[in-house]
């Protein structure tokens, strides 16, 4: 088992301490904010608002808002997870796990980032503000004892992946004021749970059953079989609710099913590889096949959202009795 080499943060040079505090914001996870963009695109296709310089500016500010709140949650997560990260084969070198973080400054950093994010959200829209309050609150629920859903099997996946629909809502409320389609929000949530459960599965396989429970309490209950069962449930639920959204709002998206299924299958296969990008999504840029397929999928979804095909209503009638 790898052990972290602890250092005294007071003994570190000032520049290294600043770098350590910047590192726990995990700005390299910015790729996750891509989940905000579908909210913007779907709101544009279902509404009457057109793209304008003001809208683009608001979108940039909205992305900054989500980044600030996400970084606030990451700071809290890094500090509270430090004792457990020291037992992880790769996370033991994180700044907090090594003792490079001055905790009073870290908690101030957590609160400041959260406050800045909420203030910026408040300047844009009420819906965005509520979404970001929920995003920040779920970070507390996930990390802070005695609730700390991160340690509770299945709730750890569901409470972490709910950040996906909250990111979608952030994008949606940059453009619209109406409530987004519930079916799509649930689909987004279940898709995030699918990715998160595969991350847990990959971690569990790599760490090993004997030591996994020391690193993450939920691993004392999980098994490879139970994790794979949950993965299948989340995948089925995601696609079922996506189908419900398609039938109600945009039938053209039915053509995206095959490539989405292929993308999910490829991601599923990656979870069986040692130290794969499934455990560290910020490293997905190292997976060219996945990136090419993802790019094609995104282009296809955007095209299908904007191109109308009225004849599909005859191919997929709402009732065969009409």
C-alpha cells in the first residue's frame, strides 16, 4: 500500500503553498463543465430566444459561475478526503494528502469560491442562483459528516451524479426561465450515475477487495457484481427517460440512439483497463477513439436538435389506433 509523504505546510516556500492551494481547486477538471452546454443548446432549440452577443457573454459568465462552485466543492473534498487519499495508490500524492494545505486558509478558500460563484449567479438569473445553491449544498452533503453520502453505498453515486442535471439546469437558466423537461433531467442524472458507477467499479478492481474498504467505506459493501448491476440499471434508466424526452419534444433525436449506445459501450469497456481514464475523467483526452466518437455524437445531436423532420411523426405515431 502506498503512503503519502507528509510535509509541514508552514515549512513550504510561499510559492509552493500557493500552488498547493490552487491545485486543490482542480482546474484541470474544467472539462466537466461541458455538461453545462447541452442545457444552453436544448433551451435554444425548444424556445424562441436567438443567439446574441449578450447571450454569449452570459454563457461565459455562467460557465465561470459553475467553475467557481465546482472548485469550492473540490477544495472541501480534497481537505476532508486527505486521510483516505493517503491510502489510495495514486491519490496519496495530492496536496492535502501530503499535508501541504494550511486548513484555515483552505476553509476560507472553500467559502470564498462558493460566495463568489453564488454572487455571480445572482447577477444572471434566479434559476441559475437556485441551481448553484443546490450544487454547492450537494457538495456539502457529499463530503461533510455525519451525512457524508460519499460513504454510503449507492447514495454516493446518486448524490455525486446529481451534479450533472444541476449543470444542465445552469445552462438552461442562462437562456430560459421555464422549468426544463423533467424527463431529460432524470436521463441526465442517470447517465451521470452510469459514468460514476463505472468509476467506482474501476477503482474497486484496481485497489483490490482487501484494501478498498480502508480507502472508501462504501467499498466495504460494494462488490464487482453489485456495481455492474447498478451500472446496467443506470444505463437502462438513462436511455428510457431520454426516449421519453424524445417522444415528447424532439423526435429527430431517435437517430442518435445507436451512436450514444456505442459511446456507452466503449466507456464500459474502458472501465476494465487498469488505471484508465474512467477513474480520472480529466484524462479522457488520452483516449482518441472515445474523443472521435464523442465529437461525432455531439455534432449529430446538435444537428438533430436544429433540423426538423416532420415525416418522422408518421413513422413513429403516438398511437396506432388514430
